[in-house]
């Protein structure tokens, strides 16, 4: 019985060792992730708080100066909602998050708004919004 207790103790101690994390190619630890495809988006509203279709959506990673703009088709799941990053951008973003500049124009007033988000990717399972508004409202 004493031998079994010692073997269990050894197994528990070595199982909890942080240095046992396996690293997969690309430098990320091996982990179980879901197959769900995740996106991060933002709502655009006019000066009356009504959802609007915008023009000239530009999404740029300020760390790399790469554009992350998705193809805007004019087909909405929800009027005024635009995806600014999704899991296809995961490896372009850092694990702690990149500053992502989002810029768009209100077609009726021609006003352009620019907002910076922080979006993480990298070794995370999915892209996540670290900071930034849920809605960008034009004046």
C-alpha cells in the first residue's frame, strides 16, 4: 500500500509540472480547442442611433501595417454589423493582442470615424476582442 501511495504521489507531482506542456510547430502549446469559427465585429449607427450600412471599411493591424479588411458584400446578418477579424486572422495576430485600427464612412454625411481595438490571436484558440467598443456611432 505504501508503494502505491508513493507512486500516486509521484504521478500527481509530475503531472502538475508546468514544464510538461508539449509545444507544437509554430511555438504554441498543445491544447484542445473547439471547431467553432469565431469572429469579432462592431455595429455602426448614425447620429440617431439607427443601424446603417457604411462605406470604406478599413481594418489595419497597427503592429504589422497589414490590412485585415474582410470583403463587404452588402449582405447583412444584421444591418450595421461588420466583422473586423475572425479566426482566419488568428496567426497574423499576437497572443496578447494587437492594436487594430477600424475606419469607416457614413454615406449620408460623409463623416469618417476611426477607432482602435485590441484583438488577440496567436496561440489562443480563437480571436478575441481585448478592448474596443461594441458600437461606433457617427455624429
